[in-house]
């Protein structure tokens, strides 16, 4: 584990930018988001996770799939340097790893070229993820429900602890270890640093809510799939897309053409199962006409369907949806209600 | 609070209503949550305070007016602005007056979470207490006192009609019409800028939009079955969050709300990226007032401005 | 790395109007590039995304049979903006397709067995593919029985081929229309009723494809006759975009129609929430 002082951060970022496109949390209007940076001065240091999600780095809200003219189709330019992300939280890193499972291949399919998503892969390939320990998880965090926690370093390439005046960097993955080995700064963390981490970690963990046991959630959901309780659970939802667009793991998308028959582009953009038009067919038939069905779909996808296909929940407990929901739909309450609900 | 709960209990017990839409304590310290009450004992959950940011009228038209189909008579708890939305619904033939029982509550203004967070320098507030004109914001390692004014929503600061103009029951004291001097100050400030400055402000603000449509979906006045932005055939505007398309979306929404926006602030509170949507809404409101002497949702017998015509109206938009 | 999202160019060779309302048209496409043709290997039941640059994509089952070399056939009903645009196409135009996508009818299981094929309206496309494929490898399969229903005689698609099949001894064809029609001497009645009445042998495999309402009422009839759920197959439709199990649009339960389907057995469907 090496340590760098706050003032040495710019040297680290400069070193990174030599071989990576570096993304980090920056101010974005009144909010914070991950954007490409060229120097450490742009970084927004906050105790909390960013208001916008990090999936945008690898799976932008809208991206050009190809352009076309009368003469044919042209793929977008190559990605260039691999991507490094500074300032992720452990939940953010986990969400990126989850999305990789979706985009790198489809679940039960053999490793077949046709199921690979070239746009994701181009960005994700050789990426270096620095995830930060959360010293002060806000009250909306519930990552500990998902066998994780504010100091969960698994899934990181490099795990970073901010001690208040320096960063302690620990290589976790092979790629992370290799990077740190090649970094010129070699000041090693000592016992005092480890003690500091221990104190910070205990404090951080004390802020987390009591763990809710989720092992029965998947099966319970299937059991109540057709139950009238969904009317109650969905009553206040207004079917906007704030939760899905702010969510680091939601990955439904739309594909649209912009242009005319001679010239234009095909873009893909985030879409959301909360919208009425998401499943509406050209004939007018809509399998999810009612808001109830759409809310159910989102909950089922995260805590049942995805688990069926990928053996993990499509949720990291980052709490972003809880913060932004205009009508205070709180996914923690929904989960708890489902777990304790006696079906009709 | 007790009075409100008792009134709702009585309405449900007397079968005067089948459902009451109100607010309950939310899961976060700064927000309340809409609640749908059909049993008298549930009325204990009801609250009304400075966290009741939602305009509950929106549920009367939401999801293809599903509630109206399910319940014969709906009771709805309203602030002044929310009541104006119901008036608007009645004048626009969306809701029948005799199908709703309007329960007015005395609104002292609603707090804006974003302003509170600014006061604490971004730190999370875990509890807030009201002490006279002061608000005490409490977090893990701080306690800050701020004045109410500082954290009230902009729309509440310039609110002229805190009382419901139309109601069946009113809980508590009426506040009466408030003589706000600078109701349109943000518009005037905006108008004073040069075209280039205005354009820059608009592009900067709306470039942040993530097109989640929370503003549209919480808005009681946005009840079109198919929003122009969702239309595919023809597709009027691009769906990507490009600044030009974002601006078109917001501007068309603004114009479609001409004479229909009650400045309830629901869109501003709902925006996950905290866009300042209000200046343009307010601009349109001002135009409607100056041109047609019309303010939305005040008079249940008045035809909506954009759905009526009189000869002495200004026609300079045609004649130049 | 290859990119599944890039359509391959196809030339529109022939347009056939299938019905008097001109809402159903069949499009025969040929490959512009030889190497695309060589790579394109499919089975009956699979589908493609049909792409019109500037307008978008729409999924259609492949109506041609893999045994018809050099040709892809799609029948398109005009219902939305993309299908309307497809109907505007003219012979000689270049369009794009992505595919083949999805799974296919359980050909391996059907070998040596009797098969009943039940279709309705214009959803007969992939069924045509299957029938032509079976007829082209006739000795590999047992008895083939086809039940096909349409509103009126004009609304059958592939009319010329239906005539040819009727003349053949190695395939039994039951054509039915909803209500009497001048000059119609074949069956009259809805598909579920006809299915009940033609005397099917429940040891056969069944493939059902048609409008949701037809499927809904035919499945119980099949169970009543004694067909096992594991031997009844149908093909589902939903809105689709990516075609490779990512975009989330065609999800039913934990399955994606675009990769787990479109073909499912009734046994599978009964376990999937939202499938009906």
C-alpha cells in the first residue's frame, strides 16, 4: 500500500493522463458528475457519492453507433487511450462490473461474438478503477444489504482511503497492483496509516443501517408477482425516469435514427421501463399499459430477473434513487414491505 | 394536524369520499410523501408542513385518470397552488367538480431541499426543527440555524394565493391574498439581460437536463395522453439530451403551460439535477397576465385563457 | 471485433402485395456482398432487425427457408412509422438487416416425428419458413398437418404456395376463414374451433403462431386434445431494439425474447411471469 499526500494528487493525475483518459467527479451545475479531466484541480472532493451516476462514462446517455451517407455506414472513431476513473465509490465500482456482465456477453449464452457490445467493450477494455472507501456514508446508503460495505475493496483495481490529509492506495486487481508498481512515488503506508484506516472504517460502518436479509427476496417476488399489493406499492409513482437515469445499474436503452435517408446517424440512448411508451407496440397494444406493471417490472428486474440470469441483485445500495425520487418512493421501504408481506 | 386528520376521518366515515389523497411523513428528513387513504384509521398518517412539496392534484389525471375510474369521490388535500390546479382541471373539463372534495390547508410555504443543502455546505441534514422564524438543521456533526426565508422555495416567496381559491373544507386559518411586490422579479431580471446573455443562461441551464421528464410527470398541467416529446410519427424533437433538443422540450412545455401554470414549484422540486425551470414558466405567466389579465386557476367559472377569445385582445402577434 | 449493431446491406429484389387492403407486403431481399451471404446461416423461426437508415429498425420473422439460397423473405404489415417506410420501398432499393437473431423452431425434435403447424393471419411468415424447410427435406419428417386461418380468402399470405401445397399428398392443409364468403368451399370457423374438429393426433409436435387472441384460445384446445406442454411451441412478439439481450425492451420475466426466444414451449412459458 502506498501513500500520497493531498498535494501530490496532481502528480498522480498527470501520470495517469499520460496513458489513460482520466475521469473523476466534477461540479456539474448544482450537481456532481463524472467527467473527463485533464488536471487534478478540476476534481470535486466530496464525502459523498456523485449525484449523477458513473455508468455514463462507459455507457453514455447517448452515443453514436454509426453514421451513414448514401455511400455506406461508418463506425464511430476508435476510443484511443484506455479509461481510468478516479473517485468512484465501492458501490459505483460494483455497478460498473455488473454492467460489464451485461454488455460483454449475454447471460447464459456461450462466449459468442454476436452478443458482445462493441461500444461498451471499447471503453471498458483495460480500464483502471480507483474506488474510494466511504468515510461518511449518508443515511440513504444501504450497500451493506448487498454483502458490501463502505470499505469493500473487492471489484476495485485500486482501493483508496482518504485519511484527511493523504490517500492510501492499495492494489487489489492484478492490473491495479501492476499500475502501483510502476508508479514513481513509493512512500509505503506504515502501521500508523493502517491504524488510521481501522478507526475510519469502524466509524464508517457505524453509520450504516441495520442489514436486511435479502436471501428470500428473489423467491418472494416471484410468489407475489400477480398480487394486488403492487397497486399499493406503485400508487404514488408518477412514472418519470429520474430513478432509472440516476441509477448506476439500470441499462435499458433505445436506438434511434437522426437524419434523413441520405445522411444521418444511429444513436443509442438510455431508456426507462417507467415510461408508458417503453413497451407500446405499433399496433397500439401495450403489455405494460398501467403504471403498476411498470413499477413491478423495475423492481422485478432488479431483485428477481437479473438475479436469475446473473446471480446477483441489479442494485448496489447507492441510494441515489431514494434521493431524487420526486414522490419519495423509497426502494428500501418497498423491499422491506415485500419481504414482510403476507400474500393474498 | 389533528384537525386535518379528524376531518379526513369524518369524511371517510360519512362516506362523503371514497379516497383521500394527502401527504405523510417521508422516509427522508426533508421530504414528505403522497399517501392514499381509504380507511379512517389511516388518517393518522396525514401531515401538513413545510415538507409537503408535491402538488397532489396531479394524481387526478395520472395514469389515464385511473383513480377517478376506481373511486367515485376523491378527497384531496391542497395548498393554494394545488387547489388552483384542480380549478384548472375543472375549467379544462378534466375533472368534474362534484367528483372531488377539496380540503384546503393553510400554507406557510414549503422548503426547498437544494437551498437547505446549500446552507449546510453540502452536508447531509438528518433532522430539521422549526423554532419560530428559524429553522434548525441538524446533521451528524453540526447544528445550524437559518431563517425560514432562506430555505423557502422561490415560488413560495413570491406566492400571492396561499389559500385554496376553491374548497369544500378548510382546516385552520386563512391567510388571505398576499400583496407580493416583486412577484415577477426573476422575469424582470431576465428580461433586462441582452439576448446573448439570455441565450447563454438558457443554454447553460438546460444543457444539464437529463431528460428524465420528472418535471413533466409531476406537473398537474402536463396531462396529455401523448406528450409531443414522445411522439414518434412524426418525431418532433430529438430524444437525446442535446442542449438544442433539451431547450425545445422545455420551451414547448413552457408555452403549452401558458395560462395553465400555477407556479406550484413541483417541477423545480422534482428535478434531479436541480434545473432552475422557474424563470421561463414565470415569464409565460407574466405574459398571460399582461396580455389577457388572466391568472390560472383562480376562478372556477372563468374559461381558460387559451381556450377563449374576446375581441379587444391584443393581436400584435399576428399583425407584428 | 464484429459489430452486431451494424446492418448488412441487402437489395430489394421483389415486392409482392399480399392482400387487397395493401397493408401486407412481402419483400424478397438478396445479399449485396457475397461474404455476408456466406456468414448468414439461419433456421426457421429466427428473425432479423429490418433497418431503414433515417427511420430506424423493426424486427420481423424470416419467412424464407434456409433451403432457399441467396434470398431472404419478410412479410411486413403496415402498422407503425418504420413499417410504413418499408412499404414505401421500391424494387432495387438497398436496405439493411441485422441477424439472424433469436432461437428457432425445435427442428431437432421434429425430425422423424409428426408435426402440426397452426397459424393465423399474417403471422404465418416463420411458419412458411418451417413448412418450406420441411418439404425441402421431406424424408426427414413424419406427417405434416397445417391449419391456417384468415379473416377472408384474400387475407391468406403466400396464396400461390398454399395452392401448391394443397395439391401435394405429403402435407395436409386445413384452410379456414372467419365467416362464409362467396365461392369459398373450404373450412369456415376460427382457428381454435377448427383445431378441435380436424382430429389431431396428440402424439405430434405443434407449432402455433398467430395473433395473441388466437394463441390464447388455441392453447387450451391443444391441451384438451392431449398435447403435452413440452411439445407445444409458439413464437412471441414484443417491441425489440438491440436483438442481443441488452436493451431490456423485450423482457418477459427473466427471459429476453430476442435471445431466449422468440420460440418458447408452452412448458417454458407457464413458468415465465408476463408471458401472456
